[in-house]
């Protein structure tokens, strides 16, 4: 820095310090190599993930259309056979899942829908992959959340401690540059590196506009990552300013990265599982079966559990036997049984989903202790790849299942006589009489899953924004304090 720096404005001094820092990085092959590798990794992961997501979106739309067409193309059948024939619902990826697939890779993207049961989502990428791929994909979110902080550490760990080791720090301070101005200038240089890291992320996010993503969600997504990387830049400056040697600064930052990016997310997950225990699958399955047994067997119209329904139908239509009813009694029992069964299944499903949300909330509180946890929550919530969006898919798929099953049960009750239904297994002619026309299979609602509105996603991610802002504010306060004591 020049000798007249004492009369310069603080921002001009910061700019000179930042330019000096960039000059040092350009001379250092290590810094430039690290920066080039980081940018290359981010760019390649954006391209690969974008191609993969576009293929997934196209494939799932095609599979959904095929499933719809296959269902309505079924020949004349007994309507209850179509209830068990079932149908598929596919979830198309959200536009910003190009950058952060979130929980989608683990929860599954399609559901087989059929009568009397709620199946789990299947065909999750991680479940289909080999043991090696199950370690995690190299997504843009992973690169920026995990590797970008390392990039900032490698480039900036010696930004202030280097001046101290080379005995130039005292000279710089004696020129009239305050300690905080010096640190801020170094920080300005690191912020320009953050800008470079965010360029491929921003360009890819803007492309999602063509897929229907809102500009508000994109801005929230990019702002979240900018805050996250700012936290790491401030951590780098803090340790480099507070510690006297480059080796001490690097060691402290490496340990901090391990603690915040590797240890704390695992601690958060373990704490969530411990504090909000969830019932095991077998335990839940037994509890569901016990509740369903109380409802009676919907395939057996003579089950005592339906005696009251039988009595009320005979009274309503003023007839003496179920054979005289104007509707098929077995179809009515199927409708009633399915409604009660679905109510029980939904109750257990809601309990399970609430437990998952509670566990996730406990995990998200650790964002106050780890910026990694905060950005992971913010990223998935803003991109529409969080557990809340997965639950929305499950609920909408269940509505689709219940509607088409009940529509078929209604066809069973109104389009097939009780006598023909009871005689269906006597001979071939009777079996034919117990079929209804294939035109009755036009009961499917169009299913096209869409993520929550941007306003709701941003509202959910507000606590994570606050956590990152709190990190930034706290670090700036500490750095100002350290800057005043910089020698």
C-alpha cells in the first residue's frame, strides 16, 4: 500500500487491500488451482444434474401418461378386479431440484395405488443405486455446501496471518489502515471469490424460470447460499486474524469445517431421532392391522360388522332382503369399508408424517450451531425438495387412490346386480354377466404434482435465513473486536 493511504477513505483502502490479495492469489499457483478446480466441479455438477433432472422429468411424465392409458384400456372386467389392478402416480421433479434434489433421492418418486392399502413411495434413486452411489451424488448443493467452504479455507486461511508472519502487518497498520479495514479488504477479496462460485449456480437457477419456477424462489435460493458462503468467509478471516501463524489458522479452520460440516449434521440427525422416537415399521403394521380388524372384512358382505348398514338399507328402501335392493349390496359394503379403512390408514399416515416433521424440526434447530445445517434446510425448503413437499405428494397420491377406488366401488354398486355378482363363479356365462363395460374405467383424475407456492416455501425457510443472518452478525461483531486488537 502507498504511503498516502492514511488520508484515503476506508473503502478505498479496502479496495487496495482486496487488489493486493488478488495479486497474491494470481502469483500463487495453489490458490488459482484450487479456485479453478472448485469452479470446474460446480459447473460440471450443474450440467450433469440438469441433464439428469430433465430426463427424469420427461420420463416421469411419459410414465404417468402410459399408466393412465393402460388403466383405461383394460377390457370389460368385474369392477373390484380393477380396484386391485391398481394405478401408478409419478412425481415430476421440481425446477430447482436441478440444484438440490433434497430428500427426493431417498423417499421415492412413484406410488402404486390400489384398494384397501396405502403403499410407500418407491423407485428412490439411492435405493436403486449400488453401494457406491448410495454414498451420495455430486450435486451442486453438495459442492457448494461441503466443498466450497474448503475452497475458501484453502484460499484465505493465510490472508491476515501471512502479513503477521512476514512482519508486514505492523507496517500496514502504521500506514493509517485500521485493523478492521485491513480485514474488511481481505474479506472483500474473498467475497469476489464467493461471487465466482455462485455464477454457475445462479445461471442454472435462472434456467429453471423456463420450467415454471418463480423469481422469488430463485432469489431466495441464491441469497441463502450467498449468506452461507459469507459465514465461511468471515470464519476464515476471524481465524486468520486471531491466530499468529498460518499453520495454526489452517488447522483451526480445518477442525472447524469437520465440526460444522461433518459432525454437527450427524449430531442433529441423531438428536432428532432420540428426542422424537418413531415407532418401527413392524410395530406400526401390527397396530394398523389390529385397527382394521375392528372394521370388518369388506370382501364379506355377511360380516357382522356390517349388520347395521344392512338394516338401514332395508329400512331405507322398504324391502325385506338384500336381493330386492335397487343397488348391489356388495358394492355398497365395498364403498363403506373402503371409506372407514382409509380413515384409519390416513390417521396412522398423518401420525407418521407428523413424527417425521417433528424430527426434521429438531434437526433444523441445529442451524443455530452449524451454518451447514441451516443452508441444507433452507436449500431443500426453497427448492421444493424437503420432507414437507414429499408429504404433499403422499397426500395428493392418496386422494387420487381413494377417489378412483370409490368410483369403481360406485360402479360395482350401481352397474352390477347383486344376483349376477353372487353367481359370478358358477360358469363362464355367469362370469361374463358379472363384468361391466370398459367405458366405466374413465374414473381417473388427471394427476400432475406441483410443489408448494414460492411464498409458502420462503415462509418455511425464514428460520434458516435468520440462523444464517445471526451467524453473519455474530461473526462481524467478533471480527470488529479482533480488528481493534490486531497487531
